[in-house]
C-alpha cells in the first residue's frame, strides 16, 4: 500500500473515531432526527443529480437531432420514415416485423450491460431486447456494437 493511501486510510479512521465519539453524547431522539435530516439531504442530492441527468439527455437528443437534420434544418423522425415506407413505398411493415421476430427466435441471447442482445449467427444481425425481454427495441450489425459487446457475443 502506498504512503498516500495509508495516510488517507489513517485520516478516515481518525475522522470516523471522532464522529463516533461525538455521536456517543447524543440522545436517541437526536440521533433519529439527525438520520432523518441526512436522509432528506441525500434525497435532495439525488433529485439534483436526476435533474442534471435530464439536462444531459436533452443535450444529447438535441445534438442527435442536429446531426440527423436535413440542410433545411428539419428533422425527420424514425416513425415518419416507417410510415412513409409503408404508405408510399409499399413496404410490408407487418412482414418486416414477422421477419425480425423469426431472427430473434433463432438468435442466441447474450448480456450487454443492463439490456439484452440477441445475435443471429445465420444473418449476423443483432437485436436489442428490453430488460423484460419482450420487446425488440433495435436492430444492428456487429460493426455498430461497442467493442465490449462484440467480445461478449463471440
């Protein structure tokens, strides 16, 4: 163990000992009140962190929207593309869904983070499956998978 780590460990032990000595002089009611106050403080910090996560997600979405934008600055949603293909190009969406389900049933399951990934060795297509495992949320090929997922699928 490095000298710096030993010093930090000793300091933590000293602070903890001092905190325990200070707490020893408090009544049960004071300890319960302190616990509630600290719990409230933790909840406020969690809420603040959640707010920051929402702002980061909004920024990510805006950046994605801008990168997908057309020269006019307009954005076309995936839903609009699917409906256009279905209604004006004659793509059989129900048939496509059935084909994706066939791939999912044939594919083996691999874990990647919190979500499931199924890879079909016949076509090389990978499917993103939600946590409950009942919804196929995305379709991609191996090149689109992060490096860690590619190694876990082999």
